[in-house]
C-alpha cells in the first residue's frame, strides 16, 4: 500500500483510517519518503487549539524550492515545468523547462539579495499572470523571504492596505498588464498606493506592455537589466519547517480580509500530496488550473503542489472571454491539457453562451475536471460533465479555504464515486465535524451543521499576520478545540459532505435554517436561468422571507418572466419544499462578485432589506456597476 498515491476506494479507506489513527506516523512517512530535507524533524506534530499553536515537522530544515526545482533537475531537467499561455492567442506560448526555471529563479533570487532582501523580509508581488509572477514567488522562497502576492486586479487602496499590514520592503510589479482587449496601468496603481506606504524601499518593474511609465529615482528599477547581470547560481537558504513561507489575504467575501500566514514544511507536504491524489497526476500529463496566482488556489495548485511533483503546469495570462468564449477550450486543445481546474463562476459564464464556442475544439486529452471557490450547482455540474468531460472525466468538487492551504474535502478520481454538488469525502488527515448551535457535535449521517475540523492538518494557516488574537477569535473561539470554517454542510446517508453555503448567509424562515447553495442550485435548474443568489429580508410573519436575484441565459429559452417566476418556485418546491419558496424574484443583468468571482451576498442582503445607506465599499467588487443597476431595478 502506498500512502502517497491512492488509486481505488478500498485504498482510500485504508489510508484514511491510518491517517486518523496514527496521524504522526502517516504524515511522517509521507514527508520522509517524498521530499528532500536538510535535517529531519524532532516531532512530527505538536498542537494546542486553545492557544492556538500548531507545529508540524518541528526542528526540520529544508528549502521548498529545492523540492520544487533542484531535485528534479537530474531526471526532469528538460521537462517543461511551466507552459505560459499569453493573453493574445497570436503571441507565442512559452515552455519553461525545469533547468530554465532553476536558472531564472536563481537569478531573480540574486537580484532580491542585491536589493537587500533577507530571510524573513516581506516582499509584495503585484504582477499579472506572466512568468515573472511564478518566478518571483519561488525566488522569495529561495532566500527565505516571505512573499505576499496581491491579485493584480485590486485597486491602489486595497494594495496599500495589504502592503502596510505586512510591512513589506519591496514591491515587484510590471509596467502594465493585458486583460482581454484591455490594458491596465499597474505601475500607476502602485505609484498611487505607495503614497500611503512608508515601508517600501524598492520597486522592481517587469516590462510587459511597453507602456511609458514614471520611474521614481532611487526607488524604481527595471527588472530585466538586473536579471541579465545576476549570477545563475544561488544556494537555497535553509529554513525551519515552521518558518513562514508566505502571507496571503483571504478574498474578503465576508468583510475585512485576513492576512493568513502559511509556513514551509507542512504546507509543502500537504499541497504536494493533495495535488498528486486529487488530480491523479501522471508523469507526462499537462495540468491546468485557471486561477490567478494571486489567490490561494494559484499558490497551492499552480505553483507549489504541481512543481513539488515535477509536473507540467499551465499559467494563463488572459480571460475566458477573449478573443471569444472558446478560449479555455482552445487552450485545452492546443496544449493537450489532461487535468483542468476552474471555478463555478467561469463554468456558469461559459454555459450561458452558445455551445459552438466549445464544440469546435478537441477536448479528448482531458482526464480529470476540477471545481473550486463556491458551491457548484447541479446544472453547472452537468454542463461541465456532459460538454467538457463528455461524461468520461471525474469531476472533483474541491472544498477548501485560504486558511486551509490545501484541498480538504474532495473526491479522488477513480476512487470516490461522484455526485453533483457533493464535495464527498475528507482527504486523508482531515477530520471534519458538524456542530449544532449549542456547541455539540452532530454525530451520525443524514445530519447538517456548522463545518469544523477537529484535528490539525499540515497546511493549516498558523496565524493572521500581526494579529494572533483575531486568528483565535475567528477560527478557534466558536467551538472548543475545533477549527471553525464559517461554512455550513450536510452529511448524507453514506457520509458524503455537501457544502450548503456560508453560515453568515443562512436565512431563518419560520424557524427553519435554510442554506443558500441548495436553493440556488434548485433555481439554476430552470432552463432559462444562468445564475442566482438568494438572501433573506425581514418579514412580519415568517421573521425572514427569501429574495432571489436571478440572471437569465443569453441563448435559447425566451419565456414570459412571470412564468419563469412561477416555474422557479415550482422547482424550489420540488427540490427542497414550499418553505424555501421565494417571496420576491428580481431579474438582473449581473450579480455583485468579489475579484475572485464569488457572489457577494452581503451586499444583496442590504439591498433586499432596503438598508442602502450601509452598502460598504463596493469599489472592491469585480463589477461595481451592477450594484446601482440592481438598486434601480429593485422590487418593492
Ligand atoms: P473571506 O474569508 O475574506 O470572507 P473567502 O472566504 O471568499 O473570503 P477564500 O478563502 O478564497 O476566501 O474562500 C474560501 C471559501 O470559498 C470557503 O469557506 C467556501 O465558502 C467557499 N468554497 C470554496 N470552495 C468551495 C466548494 N468546492 N464548495 C463550496 N464552497 C466552496
Ligand atoms: Mg473565508
């Protein structure tokens, strides 16, 4: 039996049982057999959720880039590590081999050193999806500097807040970025942000769009000439397993983002382990995750997890709609992608369009499909399964968070039978618990509750940067000795988990707790519906009633809107029950979303409750314009 690579269901159960009965032996063996350590650990694990304090592989020494790059050079030096696909399909894709990656990371690391960056310093990376992004992340890790990647779609205010929160010394950026048919003046945004940041001593600028930009004397420098003069050799800085690797801010769906701190050893072991199993990666596969490296999905499953396995990982600079809605499928066809990992928001956006965008491409290379970021509704699941996977590719609905570092609940392809909307079973080492409102664990099957995790796993975030109290309050105070996820879930008759939405979004109607995901999934079953979001609003009799915001598909179905309203409520009655019927249904052109594409129900809740004075900052949204539109079209 191999702990590292699970191939069938019986093996999953055996491995899972071992991981729960003897977690230290289990993770100790995985770590020992599959990674390079400069010094072995004293303890596999020590932990105390009341403080909270969690340490994995304490006393061990390593460098994560040695595991992600150097150790592959002997056998995989000429293998492609990163396929970079540019925004414009007319520009040539790049194939960066492991040898080449090694050289570029070493040079970059030497540049960082020459600018005075040392182990433990924070470096803010504000770059588009160009090779320099992955390379600068790895260069920081090479010298033990802590990277803080900020998604390059964020505003100057959001960037300044994150730079100041982490007290960064340097910013790495570009002269601009291409995004579909647009260009974005990244350097201008950085200049504006830095007016509010005193900790930054240097700014390195990659050339991408060849825009004329301002360079501040003594602070800003072009990256390329520095790289050209740097040595291609850089010995890795050997760090402790518990030294911080990076800070990454949560998406901010529920409020002020939190700077989660991930450390080195446990994060490496867990992301590599889950990558191998969840995507069933085989030596010559081409794997593509469409996320941006600015999110945790990109950190763990574009950069660290794949590279630690010596994989070929695709990095895409552009957007799914440019030059048209067939772009994803064109890339799958072009690079013969075997594993494809995206978000429900992208699937729903593509499903809204004509199938002709997809059918022109050959997708037969695909073996495994993944979903992450939000609950995937049933309709989107089937569209993905039927049209993209042609019924032949297992779909892994992966539930996890910035805080968890790696995927927590997910099917393992060819082992776990999948069911739409179910994230299914916990991965080895993950011990979920459902809790009721009184703080008791709800045992057995066919139950629901608040999703907690009762035992540490290697990639759990160790703290919130500069605010350990907030870390304790947010995750470890709601339930004794448990990590609280903030999400609700149900466990079905066979023990499968279904995420029902964020606990903050649950609506109590006539005393019943209603999660958002199952109701939205029922609404989206309607053939004319593209996407929906439900929220509660005060109601005299029921306490709360449900308000649905619904976008319609662009193709096919043209029906009378009142009929659609009635049919939606019928669907809800059939799938869930009359208790969940919507009192109001408003058709809208778009739903407010975070920059990572998640529906922001808290804004809709305020609109539905007429609490317009209190919308908060909507400028951080992906599509701030829809808010005004929704308010204007609001039903009274
Ligand atoms: P913030 O914590 O700042 O409000 P966020 O929770 O959106 O932002 P992330 O860490 O990016 O930040 O997202 C994690 C959340 O995304 C989970 O807690 C869950 O609500 C949702 N999520 C992720 N994957 C899935 C999935 N497969 N099924 C259901 N929900 C998911
Ligand atoms: Mg969250």
